[in-house]
């Protein structure tokens, strides 16, 4: 009996993983097509972390690879867990006042820029007042300058 359960369990996991990869691939293409404007910037294969604060002494850290679509008022982040498995997109908005070209947004509270990394700090509704940090690491000077310009223009 245990063998028969395992014979269905592993193929079901592999099938669900393949379906999610295909779904998130097409969702990403649709968002890039529908929400890109002439001055959008698209950054690919940025390595980093997602750090979620789960409460007292409880943090969740995920190693990820990111693709970013940066518009005037929003950043669409497409994370890939373990650097290859697509996850659901994250849409950070700079201000609640301008919601053009956005979709299911999370307000970006703070942006910290250092020499080679950027921390994007937000407080998603589903985390019940706990913070989430998206750390983009090993950025080039050109990529850092994009975020510095955003920070200067949005007054963080």
C-alpha cells in the first residue's frame, strides 16, 4: 500500500512543479507585454535573498534569482527559487497615489542602497505587520544608479 501511494505521489509533485513553471513563465511574459512603457527598465538574472520576518526569533530566508521590470511608479519582481523555479510575482509600488500600470500591489516602504546591493523593504498584507526584505546582491554600478535615481525621485 505504501509503495502505491509513493508511486502516485512523486509523479504528482513533478507534474505540479512543471505546471507552475509553465504558468509563471506565461504570466511573466504577459505582465512584461502589458505593463512595459517606453522608459521601462528590465534587469535579468539578479541574485539575492527574500527575508521574511515571521515574528519573534523567526525569519524565513530564500535564495533567489530575480528578473525586474521597473516603471515610473512600480517594480515588478519575478523571483526564481533555487535560481530556477519561478515563484509568484511581487509588485512593489512607490506610492499609493499613482496606481497606473500596476496589479495587486504592495507598498514599498524603504529602499537601502549600498555599494553592491539594494534592500527593498515592504510590509505585505498577508504577513500581518511583519516586514519582508528583498535583497538584490552583486549589482553593477549601472544597476545601482537606476535604484539611486528611483530613490532620489521618490524621496525615500
